[in-house]
C-alpha cells in the first residue's frame, strides 16, 4: 500500500492506476472506519489530512484523464477535512525513486530522479 510522493505524470500506467486504487482504499478506511489496513504506516500518515488526500486524488484523476482513462469514482469533497498539506512521508522521495527504479517499469524516474 503506497501513495507515491512523486508527480503522477512520472508514474507508469500500473503505478498510476494502482495508486488510484490504494488511495480509495485509504480514503474508505479513514472515512468509513474500515479496519483492513488501518494500522499501516501509509494509512496513518493521512489521518487528519483528508484535505491533502483529496488534492492528491484530483491530481491523479487529471493525469488519468490526460492519458485517456475515464474516471468514475469521485471522492466526496465534503469529507475532505483536516489539513490540505501532507508533510509526513513513509519513505523520503529519494528512496521512493530507488524503489520505482528497482521495479523495472516505465516510471519516468531516470538516473536524475525528479
């Protein structure tokens, strides 16, 4: 489970769509009290920051639409409470770039990073 701190435009198809799915899972855990991954570090970092998570979702959606995907799972803006800024990371961005490089996918994180 991961929400990358890398611009969605740099993610390959699989990571972009995977991030979108995982964002919805985190959103549902935090807004509906679901238990699944409630104690996962990625979920915990978004507690009290649904405003920021909503903003990330909208950025992902813009990228999905730019790539020709039809987005049909909007979030309820009324639930986008708390901070609109995310300052907590599970891994530093540099480590996230290393992780993506190691996956051998088409993510655009080349040798220069971001």
